[in-house]
C-alpha cells in the first residue's frame, strides 16, 4: 500500500511556512498601508458586506442555501466589538497570531491539525477582504486557495498525523490538479496574449530588465547571448505546457522528471526575481507529485539487474523522444551559419495555437476526471484494507465517500475558472449549474484563475515613477528613494526574498497607467505632503530629502530605466525621461474620480469643491501628474481639451482639520498598547506550548524515573533502559546503524530474544508461554541456593593479624550469626 503521511507533512509544513512569511511581511507594513493616516485606510471597508444574519434565522430551505452562498466570514469586526481595538490594530494582532501559529506548525508537525489551518485561513481571508489594491496579487489568491485545500488535507487530530488515511490520495490529488491548472495556464496565456516578445522568443531579456523587482543576478542573466535566451524560452514553454500532463503519469520516473523540471524552473525564477513567498508556495504544491516511497531512508534497490537497467533505459529514451518530438513539431531548432549556433522559432501560428488550447484544455478536464476516479478507487481500497472491524470499516467507507464528494465538488468548481482564464467559453464534463454556484461562492476565493507573466510591458525600457519634492516651483527638485524599487542609478538591485514590499510593487503597476486609474497614488502623495511618518517608513528614511519639514510641492516624473551593457560601468542603470508624458497620463478629472478620491483618503475633510481654472502657461504642466499644496489646497493638473493648447488646472479645495500634523512620536501610546497586546498573545501561546511539552515529557519519563527510584511501574507496559548490546535488531536498524549499532534494552525485564524492539518503544507484557517448573526442579534449585549461601559464608572470614584486617571484606558478628542460623535451618529442612 502506498503511504502518503510524509508527503502530506511536507506539503503542510511548506504551506505553514508561506503563511508565517506572508503574515510577518504584511505586519510591518500595516500602519503605513492601512492605518487611519495610511495610504488606504482599512476601517471604511470593514463595515461593507460584513453584516449578515445567522444562517439558522433564514426562512425555508432556499433561504438557508442562499445565506450559505452569501456567507462571508470576517474576523476583523471582533476586535472592534469585543476588544475595543481599531481595525489596523486588529489586523496587527491577527498577523502576529497567525505568524506565531504558522511558525510553531512549521517546526512541530503534530500541531498541523485542521482547526489551526481553519484559523490561519480565516486570518488571511480577513486581511484580504480589506486589503484593497495592495493585496490583489495572484499569490494572495493562490495562498487562499491552497490554504482552503490544506484544511481538507490536514488531519483532525494531531495524534494521527503520522498515519496514512484512505482519503489522503484524494486531497493531495486536488493539490496536484491546482498545480496543473496554474502552470498550464501560465504557459498558455503567454501566447494567447499575442505578446510579440513571447512569440519571437525574445521575452527573457525584457523580463530580466522590466520585472517588478529584479535581483542582483538579473543583471548577469540579461547579459547572456541571444540564442541562450531563445532556448530558455523554448525550455520554459516545454516545462509549462506539455510536461504538466506528466503530473498525472502513473510511473514514478516520469513524475520525478517533471518534478525536478518544475523545481529547476522555480529556482531560476527565484534567483532572478523577487517574487516573495510565491516560489516557496509553488514548491510546496510540487510535493503533491510525491509519495512516501520518494522519502525512504532504507537501502536503495539495486539497478545492476538486467530488467532494471532495461526499464531505466526505456524510460530515459521515451522521455527524450517526447522532448525531441515536441521540439520537432512545435519549434524549428536548427544550426545557423552565422555566429549564433542555434536559432529556434515557433512552427505554428496564432489560430493553430488557439485550437490547440481549446482541445488540450478539454482533454485536461477529461484527464482530471479520470485521475479523480482512479484516486477514488484507491481510497476505497485502502479504506477496506485498513479496517479492523465491521464498524470501523463502515466509518472508513463513510468518510472516504464524503471526501470523494468534496473532491468532485472542488474539481467541478475549478473547471469554469480554469477554462475562462484560457478564453474557452465551453465547460465540458461538468453540470450546467456549476458556473452559477462558482459565481455565488466567488467571495470566498475557493478557486481562481492564474496566468503568470502574461505579457512583457517593458519593451524599450522599464517604466519607473520617480517622486520628487521641492519648496519652490522653480526647484531644485529632490528625489524620494524607496527601499527596494529601482531609483538611484548606482544602486544595485536587491534581493528581499521572501518579503514583499507591497508599495514598491504597486508603484510598478502605477507606472504602466495613469494616476486616475490608481487613486491610491494621489493618497500617497497627500501623505507625503503631510509628512506622515507611518507612510515614510515604507520608503527609505535614511535618504529622505526632507527629514525635518515636508516639501511644499511634489511631482512625479516618468522615466525609462535600462540595464547597463558592461560590467565596467559604474552604474547598474541608465535612464531617460519620457517627454510625451502629457499625452499618455494627462486625462480629464471627472466628478466620479473626485468622489473616489474622497472615499480613498480625504476622510478627515469637511467638503470637497471642484473648480476649473485656465492656465495659459504650460510650464506647470510639463511634469504631470503634479500635486501642489499650500497647506490648504491640493492642485491636480489635467488636460481638459486635447484639441487646444491651453492646460486646465482642476483645483480640489480641501478643508484640512484644525490640528497640525502629528509629530513623529505622537502615537507612542498606540505603539506600546499594540506591542503589549501582541506580547500577551505570544506569551499565552508560549505557556500553552510549554505545558504541552512538559506533559509529553512527563508521560515519557515518569516510568523510567519510577524504576530508577525502585518504585512500582504499571504492569501494562515496560520501558527500556540504556545498555551496550542489543538482541536481534530488525533489518532496518542494522542498515541504519551498521554492525556497531547500539540499541537499548531493559536489564530488569529483558525482552524475548527475538523481539528486537527499538529504544524508547513501549513493550506490552506477553503472557507466560513456558510451563511452570515441577516439584523436583524446585527442590534442586533450593539445594543449589543453600550451597551458594554456604560458600558465601565460608568466604567471609574475620581473621585478624596484629590489629589489621585482611584484604577481603568481613561481616559483622550479628550478621554472621543470622546467616549461620538460617543455614542450619535449611539443612534440617
């Protein structure tokens, strides 16, 4: 029978590690992102959509089902209602609590039970609901989906963590299906997007230069020759599209090949780009391709026999034939007479690829159903085989059927989102009402569509927004530097795995659009003009050009950054200003945009007034979007009429509160209160963990301690003491420790010579198998005891010579007399 408990443990520990990293990374950014004076305050978003009636108050069965579909669990209101905390304070508490729980679960797998995974999922789901723009990344939705699947994978009780359950093959099969959906879609969307760089196999140098946060090694990967980049793109397509079908291969060899190919691809992405915890989460998903036979520590099977060598050669030749056929039919890889030795190119057009995606996606759904049916048969077989009684067998079959139903439901729920992300509007092999159910449960993010690196946006240079401040419109303008995103030309790209600086990431997306599409950017500049230190903590405070007082004027300029071409250059970057900024960024500010702006960050103002003033001089519109403040007004420049040469200035008059901006140390009370509450929570968790460990150690060490003290131990079990020999060790122990192995047995109660029990195990006492001795044997044994006592008495003499005793020990006279009387009594008897 195939075991899965070690594989399940690896997967769950990988998920808990990603949870811990995600919570800690978000915790240090909450005040600046979601505080009351942050970029996007979270408090207005808690009350929206969180007030639902209890499920049992709904009238009728239809009302109950409708309430279940619309139920959205949210824990943040609990902090306001029961603890008196603000929303951002509750978020910090949940992040600390979630990070602590996830860290303990990573190091102690016995804590990986279903209840704690439900808590982790609810904590992150609560953050995601109020996270707005800064939590709308694909890996955030992926963590929610993987976290929900982990609830199904994890055991209910920690005591059964090291046991394989019949439905483990079903739950890990769902994880494998998610792995397939994400990687297959990521490979297909590159060509579906019609990106010329992906179709021309020239996307990798653009990717290394224009990705959100490159690393130091990205500069070196960018300098590789062109043919190497093209072959790397071909390898990426092979790994992401055809090799994903090997996830469902029945042979261990093919699954191992695709497993290591996925790990290799993910390690390369990790080294050349900062993608936070996503790489580790994907590696955790790859563990679903394994079973416990991959992790065996015993002696390896010999490959010298003829059948083993033949099967291994056939597997290798079959895999090479698959790769070569893919390269022949899909890619034109041949030698060139120029200096470039190999020139690959695609052998199909867009229409042919769309047909391939349509047919292969339907085929993947059919393969998924077949894989699910096979896993169901395996689960039922394991349930029947491991049942020890009729009642236990019925319980195993009942729970196995329940997980079969849940697996089928989750599979059907994921099919529409998977096909919709590939542009396929037909949903074969599933019931017709499944898409409607999926839309009703969309707020829970149980399934999502994925597509990584869909198109390359940095052709011609990576767009980068540079925020500058000044005390005069005539300058000089000084740049604000961020912690991780490119800014200074001589600053090397940094590696910050697994942390995700969410403001730096969103600034990369903001550079691709306009500030009307990113109202949070207006809020960011507004907080900079207020000198809000929680927001400034998200930036490089050591290089703050205005450390004492905020600037009077702030502007944002759009640059194009490029990697330098030689290692001899003193800078890593070169940049040029995009001069046609007005045509791409300047748009009309509408009343709706002002309403959105008011909802985002002008929550402490009394009124908002919109005026249009004509500015004949275009000097003020050269660096847009431009925000100017004179302590009472914020000016947003926009182009009202694209056909005229006059620029209009939309004056958004804001009545600021009467109090002055807070000094940097004015919120020390809030800081210490949050720190104290977090410390109390961590202390409670530590106390519970210490009590748990002490209880475990007490249960294990108490029998040994009683035996050492000569006290009576329970007759049901006997514990082993250390010794320097062993009796008939098992073959596995011999293989691990060799001939010099030292196992431990108990001298007081020796086990049978053929038991060979390992150290520390509990051995139940066996019933007596030998017959009781006869009367003659007992008399002879008693006579032997009398002879032994006589020799012992004769050996202890008390001869004295000149006041000195002999070298042999002597007995006191009273003891000698008692021993003599006992000897005489035995002789008379």
